[in-house]
């Protein structure tokens, strides 16, 4: 019984402790605003769905946040979302290692410590730290689900098709919330597992592949359907802007091998890249990979080992290709051929499956170091020390990345403007000024670079400058053009000053109203407020931090926004599939069995 409770509770404790230690102040009241991570009070689901004219990256995650924000405070929803990354990821990797390394008699001290090592290593690494500092919490939620997806995919060979599909859809819930990048990572990590899995009663490879593809499509419909009609374009220059960069003394190759190498220098955790800690981190990663390879050569290797290894190798190859001129040229050519190849721009993202490989490899090292249940205390102590090494070699993630994840409160003027727009029944979009996507938020205390929160503040379509300026290592700047066609038209009317981001155009109320704009919001203190004089706007609210202008109703040519029946159907199918998967598999994500054991002695389940 003690072993059973260890198997159930220990993995979740690992993820919870790691999350609290890493997030620290970010779990307090207020909103953490950093780069892509923008949560607002009372996020509107209607506003989320109305912003689908570009590539609908944030539809699933923002829709879920909006739904939760209708019953919980928005800052609490953010805290739960961030904590879920560590809890689900740490528990998933720990449960997988515990299942693989436990004997028929149940878990021992060695396997318990090894599972702790897997959970800690999977959520405490440069990939998680850098993506967290980039604000890409939705991507990390999909990353957290990878151990669950790999385990569920491996079980496709042992279950009836209906129950196998249900278990896989259930495991894909984090990816469904995370959106397209999360689904791509799940396909990369677990797709080869579906093809390589073997067993005396295994389904044929094409049947497993079909079930896997069906599960991916079912959870992708909320973003897949609107993307087919969005008319979005993808700028190939993003390949150069988002190329992996060296963030350690060991170049791009060493940085990627250590699960780092993100393109944004502002997302590197404090102290990361120092020679001593970077060397220890690299040695730890090489040791974990070498151990994984040795484990793959044993007869008791994990049944999903070959497939996961292939997925990790392919992902690492994509990441490494993004760091070479030839690789970037090929990717740019593919994007010019079809914008759907756009997700390949951020090549470093695809080292994610390698993170799971390294976590399981380290677990095997710790399992060997800690020994069996009756091992001497010094061996168990050695295993515990090894399990905590990921934290030791990456101290910059501790307590909100050294205070970089501090929550702040929105000024009253922002909330007042949000309420004013919500009370208006006249249709029309909101144009967000200054005409710059990312900027420093002075009212947040220490100036923080983030996507302008006004782009998500209102319950209607917002139009903003979705171009992205990225600095290059040689000191230059690459401007990656945005994906929203309407933003291009609005920019032509505004003729924004490149220095201030404020308009220089004339008769703006009439011109913007003709494009369907009802409001113009200035979400920053602006000294040259005279720009709005004589433009035909009505001042709704005015303050030092936000000013809201309204276009007279007679000048607004906008229809009431609606959602197509196809988009509604897609969302309902995904929600229905998730509800069905929980009922059909007889478990939620939390209660799923940890996964298959290693070797040929895997216990088979009798389909019911």
C-alpha cells in the first residue's frame, strides 16, 4: 500500500514543489506581463474569437482562459495556468520513469528517487526557463503534456481502438489548450512511437497511425478551422530572426544540446551561460543522453524508446538546421511555397522531445546510483543529490527567475476603458496605439517588455501592429511582417510616426470608420496629444495611462461580428471529443495509468 501511494502522490508532489520554487512571486495576486504572456482582467471569449483574422495562434488558450475568467479572477487563472505547466510536466515525467523502473514488487527507494530526478529534470531546464521568460506559457503547457501523450500512444498497441483513441485524446488535452505549436510538438514526440511500437497483440502500424492522426485532428479543430480561411501570410524573414543563438560558451550546438539556444537574449535566465554552470549543465545532458543510448541497447529498454528517440533526433535536426545558412534557406523556401510551414521558423522549439529523453536518461542514472530498497544510505544520498542537480546547475530559474516574474495591477483607467467599450452595442473594432506590438510598460513598476495588453483587453476585434522587430547578433534589426491583412490597411491610414508610433494621417475618424473601427485607444502616456485634434473623434475617457476615443456611429461601417457555423462546429467537436475521451477511457488526465513498463514483459490490458 505504501508503494501504491508513493506511485500516486510522489510525482505530483515533485511537480508542485518545482512549480512553487520556480514561480515564487508569480503566484501572488496581480498579473505577470512579459513578452507573449498577457493576461487581462475579465478576458472576453467573444473578443478572442473575433481576433481570428490573422493566424489563430492564441484561440484555444485564450478561449480557455476567457471561460475560466468568467468564474475566477483573471490573475488566479494565470497562476493556475503557470503552475499547471510544472505540475503536469513534472508528474508526467516522474510517473513515466516510476513505471519503467519499478519491479513487479512495486517501487523501491531507488525508483522513487529516480522518478524525482525525471520530474525535476523535465521541468527545470533552459527550455522551460527561456520559454517561460518569453511568456509562451501555452507552448509550455503542450510541452508538459508530452510524457502523457507518449505513454498514451504506446498504449495504442495494447488497447481496443476506441479505448486507445479515448486515452490519447485525453492525454492531448494540454496540447489542445496550448494550440498549434503544442500539437506539433506532440506529433513530433509521439508520432514515431505510434509507428514503431511493437507487441504480440499490437494493431497494425497504419491503424495506430490513423488513430494518432485522428486524435491530433480532433484536438486541433478550434485553431485549424479558422486558419484555413484566415488569409494570413507568413514572412520568410522570420527564419533569420528566430534562428537559434548561442547562449552558452559552447556555441549553438552545445546550447541546443543543453536545451537552450533561444533566439531572444532577453529570455535567458539570470546567470545562465556562466562557464562553470554551463559546463556542468552540458556534462549532465551528455551523461543523460549517453545513459539513454545505453538503455536502448538493453533487452529491458522502454517499449516506446525507439520512437521517442527518433522524434528527439528529428527535432534536434530541425533545431540545428535553423542555425545554419543552408537550413534557413530551405525553411524560407518552404514558407514561400506554403505559409503553413511558418511554425518551422522558431527552430529551437523542436528540442522539446529531447528534454523528455534527457529526463528519462537522468532517471536511469539516478536509479543506478541510488540502488535498491536496501541500499546503503550513502547510495540513496548520492541519488538524491543527482536528482537535484538540474536545480543546482540552473539557479536562475529560482523564485520567479530572480524576480523577473513579478505580478502587477492594471491601472484604473484601463479597467474603466474596458467597461466603456463593453457597454457599447454599436459594432466595430478597436485600433490600438501606439502602433507598436511590443513595448515597455512603465506602469508595471520595473519597465517590462510585453505585448501591449490593450490588444486583449476588449470584448471585440482589436487591430494592432503585429509586425515584430528582432535584433540580430551583428547589431542590425530584422522586421518580420505581421499576418493580419486588416492591420496593413489600418497602418496605411494611420501613417504612424516610426519614433512615437502615433498617427500622422488626416481625417482619421472617417478613414478608420470606413475600415470598421469604432474605437481608438492610446494605451500609453503621450505628450503630443494634439494629434487627435480635428480628427473627428469623440473623447470617451482620458487619463495619464490610457485615453479612449470613439468614432461617431454615423462614420462606422462595420457589421456585427459573427462566428461561422464551421468554426462553431469545430469547437464543439473538440469539446465533445474531450468529454467522450474522459468517459470512454474511464479516467481523466490526472488518473491515467502512468504508461507501459519497459521490456517485453509489459502487462497487457484486456479490452472491455
